[in-house]
């Protein structure tokens, strides 16, 4: 059902509207909003964020979060997906020479671009998918503000790469909704946390590697959890003491 909700009220990628909460909470609010607005039993939403990879700063990465809510059973399922396959990119221009390498990396024109005077300042010319429109937008921005900030349009309907990530995320969410809590049989049983700290096989000190996955129930009043260990010992290569 299309409820006619303007989710831009919960933040935009370009920042004209700031996200009122963190990524997960924003996704949660969207799903709840849909339920409140339509009276439907189920709410489903997703929220993406893009930036430098937390460990490899020059590699861009996307984090997609999906939230499913069953308002009747009071179930909330959260799935996350890190996407290293992303076209997320931007650059600042002071003349009309936009390099083809940038356009290739951005996947233009099958993927849209946004032009604005700077990353934080509008007007934002969004959804550009043709060379003439792009040239005009850049020229206008340089004429009026001396610079043009060109960035990939990360809205899903204009970004096939992101659509592929969202498909993968949706498949994971669907699989999770077919997994039931071993104690109360609620939908959405799955990994809710990780425990890090696999001991190094040489010196025994804790590494940053994930030692165990914590599985949990998605129903608000069921606290059932099960921990599954991944590995008992870590190679010294991952040890901060043996291989600093
Ligand atoms: Zn349960
Ligand atoms: Zn060690």
C-alpha cells in the first residue's frame, strides 16, 4: 500500500533535512510510521548510509539496514548488510572539466548524479541522468557560487548498484522471517550481536576477531539467546601483540 508518506521528513542523503536519529532508529521510525498511518499489522523499511570504509578509509562502503515490525506479535527484526559494491563518490569542481574516470566510477548515466555548490549547501540539482543536464547544472553552480560539488545520487530508484544491495538485504530479511525462536516460536530468530576476542594461539591475548555469534529472539518480551562459537584460537597474524 502506498500511504503517501514523505519519508524525507526523516532525513535526506544530501542533508537539507537532518536525520533526527541514528540509522537504525530512523529505519525503525519509518516502519512504525507506516503502521500508524495505515493501520496495517506489518511495517517494513530500509535506510542506507554511505561513507569511507571503517577499516580502509579510501574505500567507499554502504551500510543498509532493514527493519520489519509485526505490531500484533510485537516482533522487530533488524537485518544489516555492508556493501563494498557501491558507486558512492563525489568531487568538487571549479571549472567544467569533469573527468570521465569519475563518471565511469559513478556509473553515469544509468546511475544519477547530484550537483550543488558544496556538499552542505544547496540548491541541490538531483537525479541528473543526461550529459547536457549535468553540464548545465555544473555551469550554473560555478557561475553563481564559483564551485560545483558533484556527488552520486544514492536514492535507490536512481541507483541500480544500490538496488542490487537492497535485493540481497531483502533476501536475508525474508530468510530470517522464516526462522523461528526455539523457545517461543516467534519469527525473526537470528544473529543479534557478536562477541569479539578470539585468543591468540601463541600468546593467548585477545584479538579483534569475532569469537561467537549471539542469536536472539525478535519478540520484545522474549529474552532467549544462544551463543555459537566461531573459532577457539586466532592466528598470531591477527594478534595485536605478536603482529602489531
Ligand atoms: Zn522467543
Ligand atoms: Zn599473540
